[in-house]
C-alpha cells in the first residue's frame, strides 16, 4: 500500500484552544479521509514548562518558546496561530511571507487595520489563509444555512445573535491578557463568532448602533494591587441589514450562562433557533405546516445525511464542541491539498477582516453614541490599538 504524503503543522500557542486544535488535527488521521497524513512537528509557548508539557501530551517531536522558530522552520507546511489576540498578526504574517499556509484563531486582528495587513500578506504570497470561525462547522448551523439557501424560510426579516458566558462573572477572578485592551479584544472581539455567523447567514450589515458595558472594572493580581480592566465585558448592538434588522449581544459576566450562544433567524415563511448549550438541535417552525399544528419542532441534527456528519457515529450519537474544529481543519487542509475544489464554508482571512470592520464599528458607535456605517473610513482604519 502506497504511503500517504505528509502535511506538517506547526502550532504557535499551547494554551486551552491549542489543545482543542491539536486534538482535531490528530483526529483527522482516522476520521475525514484526507489524502495526506497530518503531523504536528513543532509547538511554541511563551513558557518552557508549558511548551514541553504540550509536546509530551500530543507526541510532538520539537518545542520552542520563540514563534519565529516555527514560522522559519523549513519542515513546516502549515502554521496555526493560537496565541492571545495581540500575537495573531506577527506569526501569521511571517508564516505567509515564508510561504506557509496559515489558520489563525479569531479575532483575526485586534482591529480591521491589523487584520488587513494579514489579508495583504496572505494575498501577496498566495497561501491558503483561514480565520478560526469554527461555529460555521456545527452541523445544526449548516442545516440552518441550507434552510436559508433553499428558500424554506423565505425572505429573512430579523436575526438575533447572542453569546453569553459567566467565566468572568466573579470579581475575584485574577487579571489576565483578556482584560487588557492592547492584548485581548473584550466582549466585542472575543465573541466575534456571532458577528461572523450574522455575515455567514445574513450577509453584510450597513450600519450599527451599540452600547458597551464594563461591569467589573478592576481585577485582583497575584503580585500586587488590583489592575484596571481596559476593555468591555459585554455589549448590545442593533444592525441595519438592508433586508431587516439584527441584534447582537454578548457578555462574559452573565451569571448562569456557560456557552449560551444563540442564533435565531426569522423569515417570512419560517424561523430557526439554535443554542450552543444544546448544540445538536435546531428548532424550526415553517408556515407550510398544517394550520393549528404549526410552531417550533426540534430536529436532532445527527443523521449522516446532514452535511458534515457522514464520517461520525450515526444518527442519535451526538457530537461535541470539538468536532466543529475537526470539520474546520478538514476544510482548510482540503483547500491546500485539493485547491481546484475549494470548500465554501471555510472563513478566509478576508472574512476575518470583514468581521473586524464590524467589530470596529460596534466599538466606535458606542464611543460616539450614534449609528456608525460599517464601511466608514474610521471603521476601515480602526480606532483602537
Ligand atoms: N474559536 C474558539 O472557539 C476559541 C476558543 C478559545 C479561544 N480562542 C482564541 O484563541 C486564542 C488563544 O486563546 P487561549 O484560550 O488558548 O489562551 P491561553 O491564554 O490559554 O493560551 C495562550 C497561549 O499562547 C502562548 N503565548 C502567549 N504569548 C506568546 C508569545 N509572544 N509567543 C509564543 N507563545 C505565546 C501562551 O504561552 C499560551 O500557550 C485567543 O485569540 C482566543 O480568542 C478561540
């Protein structure tokens, strides 16, 4: 039997999301029938202990504490940028310049202008460059998209996106990069997933009005006095979509919410509702149901005839959060290995930049207390960082 060719991945970042990416990459060697074998050949962390422990956990032959070792490594075909937001542009741009394909975690850049530099680097070198919008690859979201594309919901009138969590609800939680606006995005950028799903399902907004909130403005530190939180922990926005309106709301301090990412689409002939806390289900109501029996019914989206489910365990055997990362990596590596047949679901760097223009505009609208056009020069250039 002929051995499969290898595709070699270098990981920049060894934190919580890097573990999920490594898990997804290794899964692709037995699920997903890629025409190449995936190898993770090097991992980078800012901490020696963390880099070594991560390499041991996943059987990775080399580790480093300098991301330039990964982007310059001649044996690496693909770089995954999995670091805090402030360390997305540097490794991704260097990797693209070195001719390596790049998958970068969200948000692509801290601002649209930073994201645009990443788009340009990838375009100039012609590499495949993807943004880590993994929720596009949830089977229930795929089914929702197919309802819209097939016209089953009719013309869309309203969209509601929410991402509510409580991991930062306690004022005792220590300060970290996530509370510093120069290092991490705050709720608007951290939960950019709902901005991306709005674009993925409903297209481009025209303008936005919004408010931000920072309900816990100082956090304790291990080494000294409390530090000021310099980004928002929640926001609400109303967007003019041309076809109707959308609302977005996110918080990292919503007590009781674990992963309450909710997407609801209301059309002239039907509506759909999805909640990540019950991610295998899509609630659907269609007006062509018999009068008097209409209303929401819940589809358990696990049957292998649904998109993305053919390789898994069969109807009724629920998938988890990590499987969307497997699907995303399969689409990304397929685009590299079989470029003539690019997958349509994968978010490109340009998608990351378009989402960043919207997150810039959300912050600017809140700051100026007035509606902000998405394509205004300020939104393009980026007002922060
Ligand atoms: N798509 C998703 O669902 C999802 C989920 C969680 C996090 N994320 C994103 O992933 C990114 C990382 O988040 P996380 O939760 O894994 O963070 P984390 O703090 O757990 O891990 C960050 C990692 O980056 C390393 N690092 C930091 N600075 C570095 C530098 N200069 N050089 C090399 N390594 C460096 C750290 O050592 C650590 O290994 C963030 O941008 C976040 O928004 C995405």
